[in-house]
C-alpha cells in the first residue's frame, strides 16, 4: 500500500495538458514573447546545420515531430522544457531567433538531404534571392504543419519542471550534467545563472584551474564554481548524504540555492574572489596540479581531488588567510605528502567516499 500511496501523491503533484499546435502558432508565441526558449541555452546546442536541415525536411515530408514539453509559469509564459533545438531551428530558419543580447541571428540556410537534394541553399524568404527561397506554398505547408505541445501546468509542483527537464535532456544533445544544470538554473533563477557565469570569467580563477578548451566548452568551470559554492561551508553530516550520485546531489543543492531568496551573494562572491586571489598570487597554474617531492615540481593537469582540498580549504578559512602572510605553497606541498590526502585521492576512490574526507581535511590544513 505504501507504493500506491507514493504513486497517488506524486500524480496529484503533476498537472499536464496536451494541445495540437501549428508551427505558425509556435512562431506567433515566440514573436509575442509568450514562450521562453532561454537564449542562454543556445550555447549548449549540439545540433549541426545537417541536423537542422533534417528537421525542416521532416516537416516538409510530413514526418511526425515529437511533442514539445513546456512548463507554464505564474505569468502565463511557457518555459520550454524539451524541444529547445527543434523550436530554435524553426525560429532560426524563419529569421526570428534572437541571441542573449536580443539581436536577430542570421537565418538558417539549408543543406541538401537524401530525399530532398534541392533543399541545398534554400532559405525561408529572401527578397534579394527569390530563386533560393521557399515558395509561398512551401512556407504555408510548414506553417500549417503540427507539433503537439505537452504543458506542465503551473499548479504542478515546481520541482517537476526541473525533474522533467533533467530526464528528457540528460544523455541527449546536451552533453554534460553541468550543461543540463545550467539550463535548470536559468529556469529557476536567471539572475543567479548570470552571476555565476560572471564569476567564472575571473582571470585569477581561470589561471588557477588551468583547464583546456574542451572542459571549458562543456561548462566544467561552472561545475567547479558550483562545487565551491555548495561545499565551502556545508556541514560534514550533509556531505555524507551524497550517496552514489554526486551529480544529483549538486543539482539538488543548486536548486536549493536558486530558490533561497536570502542567499548571500555578497558573502559567497567575496569568499570566491579572496580564495582565488590568494591562490593566484602564490600558486598560479600550479594550484591544482600534482606535486612531486622528488622533483620539487608541480606536474600534469588539473586534479579535482586537489581542488576539493585546496580551494575549499582556503575558501572556508579565507578571512584568516587574507590578513596573514601564510606560505600557501608550503601548505600545499604538505598536503600532497600527507596520508590523509593520498589515502583518499586515488583514482579508484568514489566521490561519495572522497568528498566527506577531503573537504574537512582541507579546512583543517588551512585553519591557521
């Protein structure tokens, strides 16, 4: 009976409706600002021009397009939960898609396809290039085609929106857990997302983490910042609740932060800036590299276990360290030869076991 009660309770929390809508109606929603596809999401798109062309081809051929999932906000506007690439492709093709600065992007130009090779070079409607534009009949064919909408109504539990987004987008064209988290954060608290993006642009932070181009593209810098914000002052008993899913734990904590109207942005930004000011001045790009006592050198690339000890340890004690002349480099060297670090930082150690040990260890090492 307990399972049935859980099912009944959660079904009551979710209210959904379904509409059949023409592409013309989807375009009108966007023009009238009645739908929010979140231009911030565009940086996470993985669709190539070929994929975009295939969508337009499918519409022209009458191939059914999967439904768009949206969540209705308090103001009545629809947040797109799943279908960002599909809608953005349509808006880009018809010349309506805007970037984060509200500038209209260059309209999509189609490629040839297996079934419609003459799509090559076609545009929606270019008065200066009529020969390469769709005809009026072809444009109407697209605008009258249907894409169903599944609407998560505003009466639903708001957590359902981010759960749905996570389930529909994880493992899809959005590649990494942090990219999914970024989208969730935009839906919950757009201001916090932009605040975090600005923090990640810190020259000192970027120098210290010294990541290559690909992890930056996949938003790993944002994940490292989130780990700093989540774990810096988190109680040790809370760390033991990570379980087997660090990504899920980080997402849940991020949503808590985003919903907290009393979140202390000033305190967290100060702690972040002071931490990486200290590291930048004394360690630079050596901050989270492996230390070799034999060579007395820092070698290799970024190590997250070192970040969990050093960045979070300094972050926890930044007020004491800011006004001292502590030799951070010497403390870091001691960390690398300490059994408390080496025993819990091996490659086979899971985050569930590692974090509750290393974060308190870092706090202790920098508590001077």
